């Protein structure tokens, strides 16, 4: 587990091995008496948000497909939709990796207020 610190509970900095290490860095370098420290959590991988039904729906809303005679397109089975979902997810993940586009930010959870007495 890694930890980050903030003086305003909004902008977090660093990736430290312990809450105390993060708080020490904050208090000593920012010349404050207390700070906020939380657990660094990587964001959910972007490819997990691929939604085949939303993609198909977006296509169905286009003029070429938004007509009565095209209302049943595509008549894909659940297995076919799952196959497409897996293929698109894998393709998006491969594209992210190929171009070095994985997220580098993190989300901070379980924030606690720490003072000089806590370190």
C-alpha cells in the first residue's frame, strides 16, 4: 500500500510507504503543523468501461440506422455481444499499452488528518 499527503484535502502528492512517512514529508517540507494522508489507489483500468450495448445504441441512433426497417439491427445473441465486448476490451487495452497511455494518476481513499504528534 502507498500513501499520499495533502495540505488542502484536495491536491495530493507523492507515493510513500507509510502514512507517517507521507505526513513527515508534508509537515517538514510545507512548514505546516498538520496534513491529510490517504491510501493511494490506482484508477479502474479504462478498458473495463467498454460498454458494447452503449456502442451499438450509439450506432442505432445515427441517421442510417434510426429507421423502422433497421430497428432490429443487429440481431446479435448474448454470446455474440459477449464476444464483441471481449474483442473491443482487448483491443482498447492493447492500444493503451502500445502508446503508453495508461493512467498515471491515482485516487486517494481512507483519508485521515495527521499532526506532528502522529509522526
